[in-house]
């Protein structure tokens, strides 16, 4: 997930902590709290659901996908590929995306590291039991070589409003991107990729990809990323939390029309030149928000709130930092981050926030690497 080697295994017993409330904070005139639903998950790194689905699917780094439904975890995992992956350092099962027509076709896509360390995108299908993916239905979609270093694996994938599958890859690891992978248009590392999984075998290239015909790898949509740790679409806006190197953490925002966008790394770290007194910023898409390592070390990207329980928060983007555990947010206005709020003074640290989650109704959740599933809710009157 970032610059520091923080992945570690925590095997603890599930505690009966449903309903535990932390302190409260006020944002946009609404008093909120972060409610603990579950303790004791094994390094959860993602929570998501198909649109309208009443279940929440929780991804564990070790290779399992669990289902939270009706206030409890189901006994059997939705999918378990723990025997087929590497979990060394930052490697593991890192991402999950449901096809937009999942309710009809049962298609889902996962992002993981192979035993050799390569980034793998694979498709599975739900065939009979709606709470179990068919492990025998696995179909390899894409492989990105990533064997030299165990860090900077990226880990996000999701469908855009155009129906294409977007994939966020890290720069290949080490520190400072020694091979300059992020700026190399011939490799798939340090990029946002975009493929069409509804055509081709196993996929087709969207014709509007910047290198669809020549000049680079055709899967590339955007370049210049160090280690995008959690991204999310809000309508046409793709918010990307990109982990920094030495000084700066950043949030980038692009849209499906920004094919070929260069987000700067390793020319830039945040809005500053990296390892140079001066650099050429021409043609680069700079972040909408940055913060320095005085207040954190590894950004955890989140979501724009679109739920119904807290309507005053609609349009506010929530994110955190793995080291500080601060719950932060802003609103995107005219391409800039406005109305920034840091709720840590009232809520305190949420712990080592590994990811945010969004359920089928747009409500938001917070995951910690120590095993907590929490939900952002209205504070009790």
C-alpha cells in the first residue's frame, strides 16, 4: 500500500463489538460517528457491493472474500483463493469489482499477486449459490509482471461510467521508481489501465485509449502514478489516492475523457519536483489535494458520499492516511478541493486505515488493517 513495509498478519478471534460507537464530529452541519460493526477480520483491504445489493463483500489480503449480511458475517467465504496467491509484504488479494450487470450475469473480477509476485486480474462467476463464487470458473484476464520488488502493487479495479474496467497499478516497487516505469508508456506499471471485458478474448482495447493504435501499451489510460491505493468513480470523476515517496501524499481526479493524462510521478511528487530543484510541469495533471509527511505517511483513498442516510454530505469525498488514521474530506468544486475538513480533533485516530468501503446503497465504511469494519453513521441524538 505504500512506502513503508507495514503489512503484517494479525490472527485474532472475532469479538462481539457490534454497535460500538466512537466520539462524534460535525461536518456540513451533520453530527457523525464511526460505528464499529466487526473486529477480528484478517487484514481487510476492501469492502464493496454491487449496486442495490444488500450484502457487503469484504476482501482480506490473505485471499478470502467474506460477506457481511443482516448484521453478521456469513460462515463460508464468498471466494477463497488463498492457496493461489503471494502475500509477501504488500502482496495479496487486493481488489474486487462486480460487473455492472452482475445481478444478471454473475461476473466479478479480482486483483491479486500470483505466487511469483505478478499482478493478476482474473474473472470469476456466480453460478448457483448467490453467496458463493464458483472457484472453477476462473478465467485469466491480464498479467502484469511484478517480480523484482514486493511493494507498490497498486490493487484497485473498478468499472467506469463508460462500462470499461479500470485498473490501478503501482510503479513496480523499490523507492523512487528506479526504472522510471511510471513514465514509460511501454510498460503497464504505474498506470491506470482501461480494458473492455465485454468484447475480445479475454478483452478488447477501447478505441479512445491514448495508445490504442500505436506509441505505447494499448491498455494504458493514464500514466505517472507511484502506488494508487484506492480509487473510486463518482459519476465521471475518478478520485485516486496516490501514495507519496518522501514528502507528499496526493489525491488526483481525472475523468474518462482524460485519456493520456500524466499524473506526474516520478517527475513530480505531489505538486513539488521530485529530486530536482526544477522540472518541466508542462502537460502534467497536478493533484487536486496534497498533504505532507508532517501529518501522515501513506494516503488511503476513499469515496464520495452518495448514500441517503446523511443527505447533507452528498458530494463530499472522504479519505484517510494509514499512519495518522485521520478522517479527512473535501468537496470538489471547479476542479479544486474546497471545504476541507479534518475530523481527527473530535474523532481521534481511526487506527491504520487500510481502505474505505461502499455498500450497494452508497453508505460508507472504514476498514483497518488490524481487522475492524466500521461504518460512518449519524450520531445518536
